[in-house]
C-alpha cells in the first residue's frame, strides 16, 4: 500500500512539475522567448543558441524589438532631413545617411526579414554546433536520428496495449459476480445511499467496481479494517460500506476530484490554474474522513435527542410486564424512526441469533461510541449480572437523562447571548444606526 501511495504522490508531483513548466512558457510571448534565449546564448548556453536557431526557423522574421529599433532609426533620419529642409528646401541628407535610410527601409520588408531570418538560423545553428550542442550538429548535417524516437514510439504503443489488456481482463473476469451482487444491492440500498450525499451516490458505482477488489487483495488491509470499522458503525453506514469500500472511496477521490475539476474547467472554458490538481487530489483523499466525522456527529446528536423518549418507553414497557427484548420492540413500534431505534433493532437481532443481553448491549455501546449510551448500557449490564429488576433502574435513568437534557438546553440558552453578540455588533447595530441617522444626515446635507 505504501508503494501505491508513493507512486501516486510521484505521479502527482510530476504532473505538477510539468504544469509549472508549461505555465512558465505560456506566460511568455514568442518575441519574449527570443529575447530570453538570445541573452542566455550570449552568456554561453549553447542549448539556447540552438533554441534561437529553431525560433528563426519557425518564425521567418525579425524580432519586434529589433524592428522597433530599425523603425526608430528611420524616424530619426527622417526628422533630420525635415530639419534641414526647414532651413533650405533643397537641402537633403548626405550620401551616407541616404544609403543608410534606404538600407534600413529595405531591411524591414517581408522578403528581407525572411532572408535575414534564414541567415540567422544558419549562424546560430553553426554557433550551437561549434559549442558542442549535439542536436544542432545533427540538424545542420541533416542527419537527425529518429531511430531512438521510433523505438520509444513503438515501445509506448506496446505498453499501452498491455495496459489496456490487463485493465479489460480485470474488469470483465468477474463481471458476472459483480452483476449478481448489484442486483441484490439495488433493491435495498439505492434509496438509502442517496440520503448520504451526492459524492457517495455517484462515486460508489466506480470505486465499488474497480477499486474495492484491489483494496480487498491488499496484504495489510487488516490495518485500515480495524481503523474504519468502528467509524462506519458509529455513522450507521455498516450496511452501505465495508472498511475496504471506504478506503477504496478515499483512493478513488484522489483521481475523482481532479477529473471533476478538469471537466468543469473545460466545460466553462475557464483558465483555472492546473497547479490546483495536487491540492484537489490531497483534499479528495481526506474528504471521506471529514465527511464520516460529520455523519458521526449528526447521528450522535440525533441519538441524544431521542434517548429520553426511548428510555421512558422502555421503563413503561418493562413496568407493564414486558421483558427487555419485548420492551425494545415496543419502543421501535411506537417511537418515530431514528438512529437509536435502528440500534435497538440491531440489539434485538443479535439477541435472536444467540448473543447474550450483556454482549448485545456492549456491542451497542461500541457502535454508537457515546458516553451517555455507554453509561446506559453499563448500568443495564450491571443490573442484569446481579439479577436486579431493570424497571426501576430504567425509570431512574429516564429521569436522569431528562434532567441532563434540560441542563444542556439551559446551558445552550445561556451561551446564545454570547454567540449572538458578535453578529449584533457587526451586523445588527450598524444597520440600526444607518436607519436612524441616515435621514438626519440627508436633511443636514440638503439644508446646506
């Protein structure tokens, strides 16, 4: 697994490096490139002398800076002739200046620029070859060797073919098994998956099909199975995602977020920086952790809010003569469907398949991972171990839970005044001041 992550990191780094390189040259105009290459060539960089030669080969003209200098010289000579004629209408430039003016004017014609570019191409190519630039020498002699390029070309085609074959084999070798599993999952999970967000809904078919089999075959999968099993249970996602699926989800988003970014960028025609791709890949890997933490917090809040009613119903049912399992079933029947009733269903299911009441309650506390539920389960397990009646215990627990809930509500109400202070200072008070003093200020201005 570490090798896979290192490989992905290296790939992203290489992509990032190429992006920076491309951006560096895209920001330069062709004439600016010529200026940079020429300066570097004058400092002895033969590779850039070769680049200057290539520039003149691809652009049969002079650079804009050079053309501007020639035009400036022509204008100076014309101004000089104009001043002479102001003194004497028959005056003209001397013979040397006239020749210079004609020569400069002829040098910026299209034919002259093309001829000059060809000559400079030869000169810079010769200079680069003399300086030891192998590519320049090969181009000058007309013996550019394409043999290595052909080998690389056909080798790359062969590797691409092998890659396509392996991917196709991986996709289709267990297609029947995957289709059968999908038919079993379609009826019971699609509606439930849609409730957990658009990212999971549209990503699951891809990572479940292509990434989960790879993750399941990893040698060190035990590490992340232990890491994510409890998180998935606390979030109530055990029936939707396995630990292998969750890790496959993380790996898929390393590619998913950058691909989505590129698709949106292309669709909108925006020029967003491609250097964001590594950042999006990093965010994609850690997004599922943030998402599942939010799911756990929401579920725990829902359990705390419904706990008082459910424990009250348990106490009433037990005092009415029902046993613990029947009392839980009555709570599930009467209470509004929520996360706690789902966990009660799991407890009943475990007891029916042979688990003891204490074991089922321990599993309940492990799944929810909440102090209030852990205390509730520990109390019931202790009472069950000594054979005490759980009716009075449930009743006292219900009273205690309601008191704690009332205390938390009072605490939240007490902190509300503090929380609203900053919005009031920066939003409400300025608005009130504007409403009160704006008419007065306008009257003073109009009065003046």
